[in-house]
């Protein structure tokens, strides 16, 4: 490749990496917890999934985005970091590690109505 072509490739890569979600962006829907079978699998950003971390999956928010997840029934909340893609069913807007989900609801609940808000 020519040097000029490589410059354009690097510029496009850097632009793609700088995308950030707007602080304050919010969305409502259902949250659920990852099933234990995903423990130690690779997430979409390349990390190894850990049920004991405060992480979550979202369909479109950039990796590394910090999101406040608030249970609409109880008012409890937790901040999670987006490191995976999903969920891809119905009205679910976020899929959380068991530790994160346990901060706002019982894993026995299945799904919980939440509001998510980008904090960073």
C-alpha cells in the first residue's frame, strides 16, 4: 500500500474509535442477566466475560460506555460498563452480568423494567 493510502486507513480507524454515546442518552425497556453458560466466553470487545464484574451488553452503545441502570419498580441503580453486544430479543435493552443485575433485582425475576442512562 502507498503511504497516502495507509494515512487514510489510519484516519478512518481513528474516527471509528472516537465515537462516543451522548451523556444523558436514555432508554427504557427490560433488563436481564446473562446465563451462567457464558462465563469465561469472549465478549464482543474481546474481553473474557466474568459474571462477577459490573459489565453489560447493549445493541449499539460503544464499548467502554458507562451506563446507569435503574430498576423502575424499586428505584435501585447500578453503573455498568458496556463490553458486549445484545440482547437481541423483544423489548430487552440491556443484558447484565449476574453481579450487576443482582444490584438492582433478583436473578430469579427473569426480566426487570429499567431505564438506562449514559453517564460517561
